[in-house]
């Protein structure tokens, strides 16, 4: 059964299509990779799914309920959380307080909010940094804080926008481990990522966008061996 359904979604900006008639689904419990060259429409698609943009055409369904047209906080309350490519923590607040702010979406009171936040920090390996002011964290830990904040909303579907960008090899391995643990918890994941080795290793299926249109969908092996995908993206990405 489809968990998230994208049905012929288009989004126009001044007459230019950032995404055009894109359809695909995300199945409960899987990791779906969303890849493509810069400007392919990947983040625009995320912005449509979580309500930052309304589709110009088409519809988005989550658990058989139409959510296109809803506001971001309404979609988050229904169980879709996301991270951002450019991480923007509450810079003057501690790591713990950053996550507490997110956990209030579900928490009944402050004690429960703190409990949810502490668990999210332990899960992402940030508990020892809980009292650090967030702006002082290095990039790798700020990326993990972004994930911890999203997890504190207790999502069923997590949208990860380039959570591996700028990380060193050790941080990459640590983050891959966290993503796999998130899946093991039963949380469905859709991820945008330019690290091809990462996306091929962790994805169950992959959707490829190019110039705002879907050009391929399949398993990592199918995507890797698609001449159309190699021509549009993979050959350049893998040689970079």
C-alpha cells in the first residue's frame, strides 16, 4: 500500500516549471532516494510535500488523505517531518532546548517534552552536547541536531534534504548508521542526497528527476544501469 502518493504534481514559478507532472509513491517502511542534477526540482518536491509550496497542479496524499494545500505545521502534525539542506538551529539556544521546542508538537507538558527531547538526542548521539549552544556545534553535529529536531516531532515519514552534505568519511558512516536505525524504528524515509555511494547503499528504491520531470524509478541496481540516468546524471556524479 502506498504511504505517500505524488499524483501528477507540478509547481510553476513565473511560468517556469520547477517540477512538471511528477508521479510516484513512497511505501511504508522503505527508504526512497530522490536524486538528480542541481535544479532538477528535488527540494521543490519536498517543499510541496510538507506544505511550504502548494502544487500548481496535482495532488499529494498521505495515508490516503489529501494533504496538498495544508500548511506545514498541519502536515507535520499528521506525521511528516523534514530536515533542511541549510541547517538553521535556534542559534542562541542549547542543543537540548532546540529539540524541546520541536517535541512540544506531541508533548502534553514540559516534562514530557524534555523526555522526548532527551531520547532524540541519545538516539542521534548528541546527548553529551545537550548543554552546548547550538551555534557552536561543528557542521556534522548541526546536521544531526536537525535530524534530532525532526525526530522529536515523532514522525511516521521523515524527509531528509542532503543530511550528508559536507560531512567527512567518519561522519558519513555515523550518519548512515543513524538513518538505518531510524528505518529500523519503522519510520519511512525519503531522502535527497548527492553522495551516490550513500544513496545506492541505503535506498530501497530511487526516483530520478531531471529538469523537473521524473526520468526513472527503480531499485539502486536498475537506476545504476539505466542509460538515460547515466547520461543525465550518474556518469557526471560518479566521476566527480
